C-alpha cells in the first residue's frame, strides 16, 4: 500500500510539470504577441526599447 506522502509528492511533481508547461506556453505566446506588436508599430517599439535601455542604465545592482 503506497504511503499518502508519496502519492502527494507524485501529484505535486505532476502539477509542477503542468505549471511549468503552461508558463512556457504563456511566455512563448507573449513573446510572439510582442514581436507582432513591434512589427505593426515600429515607432512604439523603438520608444519601448529606448525606455528599457534607460531603465537598465539607471538600475542599481
């Protein structure tokens, strides 16, 4: 008879794998949407790149 903890660990690993898979899918879709937006609105994309660069320059480690 399997212990309850081992069943719980197995289900936890399964849900972690599922969560990572969903997160990877979300990040892929977000990157795709961002790339599409950048192609459609190049001026806004340029401004966003400049703003991000400024933020990174002023970031304190």
